[in-house]
C-alpha cells in the first residue's frame, strides 16, 4: 500500500519539522503489532500541538493508519518502555524518509544503549508488580481463588517484564519467549503455575512464597530511581512526591511502593507536629 500512502508522507517530508517516516505492514491475518490494520505510517516530528495525532485511511479492501508523534513523546515512550508496538515499528519498519539520518541514528542509539531508562523502567514495573502481588494475596486470604489466580498471572507478567528490563532489553509482545532466554527461573515459575499439577489453591500457595523471594531480590535495583530522586531534597510530603516530574509515571502505584520501601528500610518516616495534639504530618526521606 506504499504507493497509496506516498503522497501523504511526501507532503509531510517537505515540512522541515518532519524528522522521519516509517512504514510497518501487516504480515499475519491477526496482527496486534499493527492493531490489525494493513499498514502503519509512523511520522516523527520535532514538535507539534498534539504529542500524538492519528488518522485512518481506506483504499479498496485495505486500510491504513497514520500516527504523527513528537520527538518528546517518542523519547518518553522509549524511556518508560510503555509503548511496545512503537518499539516494533521503529526496529522492524521500513524507513521511507529520514532527515539527516535521524531514524538511522535513533536505531543505532537503541542498539548501542539498550539500558536507556533502565532504572526508571525497573521502578515503574516493580511498583506494578507489588500492587498485583498484594491484590492476589488479599484475594487468596479471602478464599477468592479465581480472582487471586488472575491477579497472580498479572503479577508474574510484571515479574517477567522486570526480569527482561533488568537485562537492559525492551520487553516485546511475546514476553515469555524473551523470559525463556533471559531468566529461566522466572520462566519455570510461570510454567509450574500455569501447567503444573495440584489444585488452584495449592499452586497459589506455592507461587506466593517463591514470588515474594524474587520480589525481595529485586528491590535494591528497582528502587534506585526513586531513591536517587528523593535525595534531591531532605524530606518530602506525599503530595510533593506525586507532583515530582520524574515520579509522575509511577501513578497510582507510587504509594504502595513507598510503603514497601519503608518496610524494607530504604525510606524513613519523619513526623512533623500539627496544630492537633498527637497528630503529625508524615514526611519521607532517604
């Protein structure tokens, strides 16, 4: 469908704001990488009013999507690893236009510096892992084994992604194929839980203990980003932490992460008096 899209990307290429254009085409009938769309046209721009702008096209029986993405948004996705399909497009897509070798240099950077953003990626993934693990444990304690099972599967998926990020690699759509290469222990844990013998209750009991051990083994590396940010001032209120630009992407999982790090001795609590007797403001410091 490139000849149909050519006028669209050529028009964009004439704009000095455009950095590159990449074409990703659907190969299989079911193609989550392209959102089941026949062709993806990714346009990278230096800046724009909207960080992401999407438009759909149709031609005969075929369809296409154009995504215009700013460099700032692209860098954020690469830093956080939150847009897996975009990474696929950047790595595997066909370059149609490349101003001053921008796309070429970006690919070289991704290849030569795969650990880019590793610490913040680990922190965010670890925080998600903690929440799902605790939710699974609560459901289990309430004898709600089916919900606990779903939450444990999500826990293991976050553990898998964390193990891949730990190696300085971008997690892909087929995450368990990657885990098989990079962390056999996590892969075998997942395998035993999914296809192992025993009742659901027994399998959950077994996986909780092993998962808790793996979580503890990863806390030091996973907390490096948040701890480094918190060293920038003496103490923090929880509101200040939520508003800190570098911590915003922890989102709803920030507080569960903070509480875990307090429990493990990485963060201390400082009590500050209020006007009410026996009631204190709670501040956090490394």
